[in-house]
C-alpha cells in the first residue's frame, strides 16, 4: 500500500512538472501578430523562389511581371503594408500539446479575438461574409480553425490568410482506385489548366491524396505550408510525382499573371494518407504567389 501511494505521488508530481498553463491573452497576442506579419511579410522561401524563377523565365512580359511581384513584396515588407488587397479568410492550424492547460478564458474565442484585432489594427481588408445574404461580418471572423492534439506541453499556431481568387480555383474529386498515380496527376493538371490566370500565377499547388473527402482537402491545404523547394521527404513516390507535375504545369505556357511564359508554378506539394479500399480521394488546393503563412510556438 505504501509503495502504491508513493507511485501515485510520483506520477502526480511528474504530471505537475509536465503541465504548462498558457493564458488566453498570450494566444490572442500571438495570433494578432501572426496575421499582420503574414499579410505584410512574404516568406523568404517564396521570395527566393521568385528570384530564381526570374532567371528561368524566357518571356519578356513574364520577367516584367515577376520583377513587379518581387518589388511589391519588398515595398510591403518595408512599409508594413498588405502584400495584396485580398488579405484573406483567416485559416488557423493549431497543434496543442496534451499537457497544455489553457487558462484565463476559452481557447477558440482567444484565437478569434486575435484575428479581430489583427484585421482592425493592421488595416487589413475584412473579407468574410454570410454565404447567402453576403452581409460582411465586419471583423474577418469567424476563422477556420483546425486543431490537432499532440504530445508535449507546447502550443504551435500557424496563421494562413487564404485569398478568395486562388481558393475559388481549388477542387476535390473522388476517383476510383484503379485511377492510380496517373489519375491523380491528370486531375491536378486539369484543375491548373482550368484555373488559368485566375489564381494569380505563379502558383503553389497543394495536393491531398487519401483519407476521406474532407481529410483530402485538409491535407491539400497543409501541403501549401511546406517550404517552397522542399520536396516530399517521407515518400519517394510522391517526390517523383511532385517533380513530374511541376514540369507538366510549367510546360503549360500559362506563365506569370497568365500572360504566357515558363513559370506557372513555384512548387507542387503532395501529402498523402491511407484511404478506404473502395475510394481514392484527391484534393487540389491552389495558392497564389502571395503564399502567406507565419507560425509561432508558445
């Protein structure tokens, strides 16, 4: 009995050591900064990719477009101004450690308040409305929040403002299992060709394969968060497919801003998970060259 009590005390002490309390105010402040920074400071990987693309582009018009895109990103970063007039619907990916205890309020409202403050104080366009009445919510909420519970006692928040032009060109399709890799590639290329100039190329193409209908869409959006130029490191088949799709899309001739050229896509990123034996879900989430996302770990 004494040994059992000692074990319980030891376990309780260990739990107290692991447990971290994170105040809602910290979350709100972090989310506010993330969305302002994401909308004004284009990632270094994107800028580097654009500069590399400028050297590849053979079209005079295409080079001029890329030069203006790069110049625009520099002005936005320097003056803390939005990179694009469409400052996006707020998408938030959260990884919360199972040993985190959120205190001082409720978790979801804390994120929403951070979005609200960011779009008000950052002078960001508020683009969220009721689907039927089209009445604007006036504060860019509600956000779309995806939460994963993971091991540990840290909280990771990724802010992803997603513009309407590129999101409108995204799609999901349920293929038959026999479609295989060739069927997946066909869907991706068809969606990009149908999109044409609408998503403001050069684009990043996120592809989700497997799971269920909704999970494939989430995988496709998560794929957009991978640094540009970093191929799939967990599956050689997917890395090969990414390269093949990248080549095919850039041979389409759509080019920067859809005005023709060799640079239509900066990257194709594929994420995959197992699916039902009777199905093959595929989702394509297209991102414009303003590939905004920032993250923080609390």
